[in-house]
C-alpha cells in the first residue's frame, strides 16, 4: 500500500513484495513480483519513496528491499521494522543477507519498539504472533475518508475474518496471533476502518 505524506510530498510504502527473480522468495513465489510495474503505473519512482514499512521479515514481504543486482531498490528510503522482528530473525535466513545486512550497511534500516507514530496520520501497531515482531499500520484519513488498517499477515485467509480463532500453519505463536487478530479486527470495527490485506482474494475488505 502507498500513502503520500502530503500533497506534492514523497511516499510511504507498506511492504516490499516478493522481489526479483533472484530474490529469497524465488523457490516458491511467482517471481519477479509486480511491485516495480505497479509503482510505475502509479507514477511513483523508487527514489520517490521516503519510507518502506516492513510488516515482518518474510521473503514475500521484503523481496524488493534489494534490486536484481543486490543494491537497495529504494535508494533514498528508510526501512522501518520492529526491533523484535530483527532480533528473532535467524542469521541463516536468506532475508538476513538480502534485507537486514545490506540496509544496515547503508544506514537505511530503522528499528522501532512497539507502537510508533511514523508521521501525521500513520501509526505502526505491534501485532505479534505470525512472527515475533509483526506489525500492522493504521492510516488515519481524518474527515476526508475512512481509516485504513494494513494488516500484513495478521489475516491470511478470509475465514479468519469470520472466526479469528482459526490458526494459520506458519504462525510462530498461535495464541499471540489470535490475540493480535482479535484486537486488530475490534479496532477496525470501532473506527469503521477498511482492512488492506496481503493474501485475501480482495486487497480491501470490510471487517466483520
């Protein structure tokens, strides 16, 4: 999901897709991903992105942190992730060498702790369980429109909208994931927010 900070300003991107053909997701995901083409269609160049929020460090969400040659795909962007997520990532995980190590080397990796106000109308919300440092993003639209909650992998199947207790096989902590899901869905209902999802059939769905 893209959000412009202000009229004429630069962009905030949530998650970085499956990545190029030589990325860590190549063994199972449909690479290369469409993110570069989607950005171009929206008139956004990689250099226009000032912040990339990573909901978590799975390869299908961090793939375009590096380009095909290994250089940062978003050359001017800070990449914001929960400190707990980085701490829990095994250094043998390919995402470490693909994302964490190169972004640390360039000073572009920014680790935060807990709820974090990224800027006007954008708040990072800890939603652990799928991974230890998973985070979701609240985009407040104000009087102009509906708030949006970017869920990351809090939701991976539509059935979890109807029954948040249904687990997902790849959740690191199922009890924590369920609690995060229930809390996030309740917040969406209270705010009348739209859900922006990564793995459901439709990208934008109503909370139940």
